[in-house]
C-alpha cells in the first residue's frame, strides 16, 4: 500500500480500480487475513502488469533503488 501511495504521489499512472473495489486497506484490522492477502496480490499484480507493459521500467527501477536506500537509513 505504501508503494501505491508513492506511485500516486509521483504521478505514476496505474489502474488501481480492482484494488480499490476490494474496499480494504492495511488499516482495516477487522478484515480477515485472507482478504488482506487478496488485496496485496491484486495490488502487486496491477503494478507488475503496468511495469511490464509500459515505459515505467526505468521509473520502477529507480523506485526500488530509492526504497532500498531508505531501508538502510
């Protein structure tokens, strides 16, 4: 969900409708573990599809590099 937020904030277009239609976020602690797994799977699938089928590959590589750097700080 943090990656989704980062994509939106940085203007990286991706169709998040399937994820949004699930109506679940990491803050919905009352939802089942299975529902959260499904939401993560849908979100990851949409992002991977976008990267694979677009010119976002370089932006995605930069995002991964940035996330790795932030994790070490």
